[in-house]
């Protein structure tokens, strides 16, 4: 199978690492703002990976390694532009994911998960 997988070049690896690092910074901030939602997701760091659980860091980095250098550069430029405008791309991604579950806002999802946790814990 290894003959079918293209080797990862230096530019791809570097860009994937830089984008992953930046998105992880943003995700850490999100987890501080929305602790209940955070508990429902993947662990943040690859140090928490297990054979059955993949962290945000590992998942994100691995996915980015499948992108072309041109796509990675475009994503990095978009990430930089978002930051300049005060927009967290990680938050945008999370909000869009939550909308597929019927939540209008992060705050609404956070309150829902908080209420569910309180019910469960008595």
C-alpha cells in the first residue's frame, strides 16, 4: 500500500504544522469560553490520543497533510485574514458544526449541554 501513498514534502508538512498550531490556539480559547461544549468533543492534544480516540491536533494535522500546497497556502492566507478581522476560524467551524445539530448559536449549545450535564449529575 505504501507505493500508493505520496510522500509528504517539506512545504506540506510545514504549512500543515503552522495551520494546526494556529487553529489549536483558537480552539484552546474556545474551550475556555465554552467549557460544556468542549467536554463533548475530542481531546485537544495528540498526547491524549489512544487507539480508540483521536485528538483534534492529530485529526486536523493528518487531514491537512492530504491537501495540496496550493490549498494549504490558501487556507493559511484565509486564516491570517480572519485573524486580522478578529474572526476565529475555529469558532466559525464549530458554529457551523453546531448548526447541523439545530443550534443557532454557540451560547445556545453551551446552555443546552450545561443543562444536560446538570440533569445527569443530579
